[in-house]
């Protein structure tokens, strides 16, 4: 891990822990620039992902093999899901509620938090 990465994300233990979770099959999700952390840990290698629009270049610098998906609110690639900005994280979270709990649960959750998704 480069010193610059450690300054932002702590020790290599944190990145190793994320990498181990991924190896064990845990679904990993990131909001906003959290995808930079996943890239630094390794699980985003050779996968599509997104991040906050102002940090796409940083994601590419951390791991050039990541298939950047600028403009997408969230990107799902099996056991890894990344979202763009914070509000896009709500869209991703509702998607995950639907994935694990079903469409009805996702809709109940959306109504409960009074969230209206952006118009496409």
C-alpha cells in the first residue's frame, strides 16, 4: 500500500480485512468514494465500478483495470456494488434491499424513508 493511501484509509490491516471479506464471499458495497477503498484493497480489479464524479480519476489511478462507469448511479457486479454520490447510495441501498428482501420490501423501505428516486 502506498503511503498516500494509508494516509486516507488507515493501516494495511483495514484493506487486508476488506480483501479477506471478499475472498470469503461477502457482498461488498460502497457509497461515494468508498470505491477507492475497495480498489486499494483489491476486490475491484478487472470489474466495473463507479464513484463520485469528481473522483473518477483517482479511482483510475488506484487501479487502472477498473472499468469506470461514469454517469451510472450504482453498478452491480455480482458480489460487489458501488454507487456514485451519497444520494446514489440510497438508490443502491434500495436495490440491495430488493435483492435480499424482495421488491415489496424495497418499496416499503422507499416509502418509509419518503424517498423519490430521480427521474431517468
